[in-house]
């Protein structure tokens, strides 16, 4: 169940990163925030 939740969240974050970041530095920040959210969801 946790794997399914984490995978769904990761897909949503990927979609957000692809549509929301306009610069390279913004993309890095988005990826970092997405990784932190996945880490939090896994705990």
C-alpha cells in the first residue's frame, strides 16, 4: 500500500515539475521538494 501511495505521489510530482518549472534552478528546487515529499510519505 505504501509503495502504491509513493508511486502515485511521485507521478503527481513529476507532472507538477514538468508543468511548473520555468528555469533550471526552479527545476532543481522542484525535484528537491518532490524528493523530500516522497521521503516524508515513506516514513
